[in-house]
C-alpha cells in the first residue's frame, strides 16, 4: 500500500525540530532517522532547513498539537 505525505517539507521539518527540541541533533540515531525521512519524502536537508526558517510558527504549532 502506497502512502503519500501531503506536505513533505513540513513533515521533515517536524522531525528535525523535534530532535532539536530534545537536544539530539548531534546524535547518530537522529542522522539515521533523518536521512531516511529525507529519502522517503524526496526532500533535501537544505530545503528542510529553509522551510523551517520560513515557517517556524507552523512547525512549532504542529509539534505542540495545535
């Protein structure tokens, strides 16, 4: 069964922001998870970083469940 993510950049930004929030961006486990996320969603880390910078409020709202 194939699934698509409506907004891949938002999804990847949420993953990165969540790991950042718990202080794990330098963790090897983060790199493994994040690389897989990027691959699966078809986006690049620079795209995600740019999206995160430009849409931080949206990402933070998604993290808090708002």
